[in-house]
């Protein structure tokens, strides 16, 4: 006797889907440790924002110095040293924050717990704005770098920027570990390329007695049109402070690191700052040696500062294109820091009910998917509005970061005062110095950038606080109205009536009716009669007597009543609402359960043929405001839908089981 052969299936393998291919297979909550990272992956995941500022920070400062002509290049180094000093103090302060808040000591957490709720919301709003701008600036700067190397791509700047944004979004939806591993190679290549550039450039400058001859001469700087003044210095410092963004990210994401998370987070932060300081100072020195300044950002002859430096030191050979590719990669991927930080801040706010609770839930790869998608949408809108031109976004940049730095360090001063421990005085002094310096820098940046677009950040940050407060007020109102502190109230006088809307006798009607008979004995079937009714007059009454009332009597059940409601204006909803209102008015203790038979078809292109009558009735009934109305949907799946799921086709006349 031969065994029956199993029919071959043309369906996809079990568990396989396009979603799995794009986003990876889902991870369980128990696999959270799988997504934790070490130091190197942490630098790639959380440090690209800070490291990439070595590319656009000096350029932002040199752009402001263009009116000084060639003299402006010499001013860059002392300003960079001031920024580096501030950067080191802030980083040292954040090392203390990491130790004090091992579960993630971002500015929001520190400010909320030590300075109060409203100050915490101010810090959160500043952080979210900074993360958003970082995505737009990083991607725009990356595309600017590649169009400098390949001018033919300049007409496609906007498309390239949006494409990179989509790619980053997809990668981050796959989880932190994959993102860190993917970005590690571009990070190493970027650091290696710039260190090689600094080494070769410095060697050539020293060998030439401080006056090296560029391999490819940079574009000529414009003649001086103004003198060096305090206002110009302040504006230059304010633009150069964009190099400080990203320091917050590590302290905000300590739980991302595997154990011992605090030590690994502090090592990661120190490594990021060390590399960044070397790159910033080195770029400033080489710009002075080779006479490299900023070109007009959106002009036809635009070249980034690093593009000019690479060409001046090594020429436009293989190394130039390898280095420019790595710069593009890191500038574009620097937005990944925001994809790690923005959703986490949204999570913290949602936990405290300052954002919708949906931001609390993790996606299939344990990433905060809703926060990632929100960031992508907002950043895309900002890139479209700015045309992917970095210089249009720089005036908004750094204000949010510096405000978050200031509030975080001020909060740590209060923290050490409240929680004294060994060495707490020098720690408090360090945080106090950090708060004072970043506060001064914030004031300078706000004044210098206010008329150049910085006013928008000054307006947007308080608007964010207002939004958070309104969301929180809505949650508080909901808790007040739904909260209950008394025992269960039982009323033996309550009665239940089940109402089943029917258009004709069908499988769907039968399934809903059987469900209603299980709820209560008083079941009313309601048919709204219109001119467009496809039921021949009297047909439903005859079918009801034969197919419903007679079987109910034989089963010794109370037969469901058939109510046929006239509808002179051909409406379906209002007659049913009036009927339900009449049932409620008859008995003040009555509850009406409306049991809706719902015909379902899985394929949307087939579903459109059957209308959305059940959905319309359900929405109208739920929004009617009647507190004693319950709406229940009883689905009946079409045979084609069941077959597409692999179920055996139903025998004629056999009802679908309710779901």
C-alpha cells in the first residue's frame, strides 16, 4: 500500500515574509541583551554625530569668517581651541552623569528629577529639536560632500538626501546591534582617512617651513570687506559650536551597552571626545597652513572645506575619492545618533505621559519603531523645506544642544548637593563649571544667531513644552474621568436587549444571531427598508418564520423578533439609531447590545465591492454618546479568504465560526 503523496504548495515557506527580509525576524523581549553593544559598536552607533562635526563645524565657522578674506583663516584656530576647551569640560561632566544615572541620564531625566517637571520638559524639547536638526544637517552635509567630489550629482541633491534618510530609517528599524555593526566600517574608514590627512598635511607643512605648496590650489578667498570685531567673533564661535552636538547621546543611551554598561559608556564617550578634539584642532591647523576657507554654500563653485584640504594635501587621486566617500558615509550616517537618541527621549516622555503611550512600545526588533518613524517624517519635511542645503539649517543648530547641556549640568549640581558621596564636591564643581560655560555659550549663540534664523529654535522649544503639557493634561483628564475607587456596583434591575441589524438572511446574519442568542433571551433583528433594498417585499418575513422562528421554537428558545423599520429618506443609520434610542427610553435600567454581522474579505481590491456598512454603523453608534449601548462585531469571512489562509473550503450552507 503506497503512502499518499503530499500535494506541493505554491505558498511561501512558513514564517517567511517580505517584512522579515527588510526588517529582520522579530525578536522576543528575552532577547533584549542580543541588541546591546560594546565600545567600538557604541562609537559607530552613538558617536557619529560628534565625529562628523569635524567636517561641518569648522566649515560653519569659516563661512562666517568669509568677509575677512584670507585673514579669517587665521582666526579659526583660536576659536576652535575655545570650543575644544568647552567640549572637554562638558564631556567630563557627562562622565559624572553616566555614573549617577546608569539607566540613562539624559538631560530630560536629570533636569526633571533635580530641577522640576517644567525644566525637564524644556530639556526634552531642546533635545528633540537638536536630534531632528542633526538628521537634516548630517544628511545635507553628507550629500554636500559627495556633490563636491562629483559635481554632476548636484542637480540630484534633494533626491540623494531623501534616499539616504529612507535607508537610515530602514537600518534602524532592524535594531541597534545591526546598525552599530553596519556603521563600524565607515566610521573606521572616516577616522583613518582624516588622521592620515592630518599626518601627511602636517608633515608637508613642517617640511616646507610652514608654507607648503598645495597640490591642488583651493579656490581663492574673496578680498576682505570688513574688519575683525567682537560681533563677528561671537557669530563665528556660535557657528563653530555646532561641533559640540552629539555629546549628550552616550549618557542618554547607557542601557544600550552590555555589562558593565557604565564603564563601557564612559570609555566610549572618552574615545569619541579624544578623536573629535584631534580632528577639530588638526583641521583648523591645516586650514591655516594651506589657506583653505569656505566657499558659498549653495553657489555653483561650492567645495566643502575637507574637499579642499584633501585636494591641497594629496591631490585628487585615489586617496581623495576614498576619503571623500568615507566623509559622505559618516556625515550621512551621523544622523544615526539621532535615530538612537530621539526614540529613547520619546519613550521617556511617553512613560511619563507627555507623549502618546504608543511611543513606549518596541517594534519587532526591540527598537522604538514609532519614534524612529516620527523622526524620519519630521526630518524629511525639514530637508524638503531647506532644499538639503546645510547653511540654511545651521542657524537653528546647536541652540537645542547647548540648552540641554546647560540644564543637565545644572541638574547634576543639585544632584550632588542632595546625594553627597566621596568626592562629591569636586564633581559638583565640575558640573557647575560645565553649566556656566555652556550657559554662556548658549547666550552667545542665541544672540548671534537670532536674526539669522535662530529665532525659530527659540520659538519651537517652548512650543514643544506646550505640546507635552497638553498631552499630559489629556491623560490626567482621562484618569480623573475613568478612575474608580469604590466597590463593584451591582444592579439586579438591569436588563439586556440584543439588536442585530440584518439586510437579508445569510451566513453572516446567522452567525451574528447565534452569538446574540448566547447573550440574552430578548433578541431583536432589525431590517431598515429603503427604496434600494435588494430584498423582495415579504421575502425576509417568510424566511424569518421558516429559518429562524420555527427552529427557535423547536429548541424551546424565545424566537428573535424581526423589526422592519421604514426609511423614507433611504438612510440606514438614523432609523437604527432612533430604534436604539427608543429601547433605551423604555427602560432606564436597560442596556442595548448591537451585534453587527460583518462580512470580511482579506484582499482589499475585493473588499471595496462590499462597502463599509458595518464600519459606518459601528462608528456612529460608538460616537453617539449613549452610555448604555454596547457594540459587538461578529465577523464572517468569505470562502475565498479562508481558502487563501489554507483552510478547507466550507460546505454549502455551513456557517463560519465566529472570531
